[in-house]
């Protein structure tokens, strides 16, 4: 389970997405997922270097409705939200450099990203 990343449920995530002024990076994770633990450690270590992005986690077993809503079928999955819409997506373990690139690409994206896994 994520250490030091806020773990949000559906109501909390929806509230954050409505109120966030910058990008929101959501780590869809599960307690039984080995790569998810590594992803959480990378995100926790990198959080201070990710600009103004808010970084949070969602446990897919605790919040399956969120996983379904956003088309998350494998973990870890990282989604980047801008103005409440998904503008970036990555499936699988991502390095800090890949996360920085994902956020940079999402920052310049105007169109929502399809819900492919």
C-alpha cells in the first residue's frame, strides 16, 4: 500500500479533481501488487520534483468503481488529470523520468485521453 501518498476514495478524488488548480497524478494501485509498491516508492521519492502536481493513490480493491470509471484494468496505472479530465495515462511501472515526461506531455495536452488500459 502506498506510504506517504494520500489514499483517496471516490468522494475524495471527485472533490480533489473539481478543486485542483494544477495537474493531479493518480496512482491506481492494489495491496497485492508487487510493482505497485515500487511505483509508490518512486512517486513518494519524486513528489517534490513533480512541479505543482498533486500526487495521490486509489486502491482499486477499495474503490473498484473508480477503476471501472477510468478504464483501469491493470496495475500500476498512472492517470494525469487536468481540469477534471484525463490527459495522460501510463500502464505499468514507470521511472521518475517517465513520470516527469507523462506530466509534461499532459500539461500541453488539450484533449482528454481515451480510457484504454
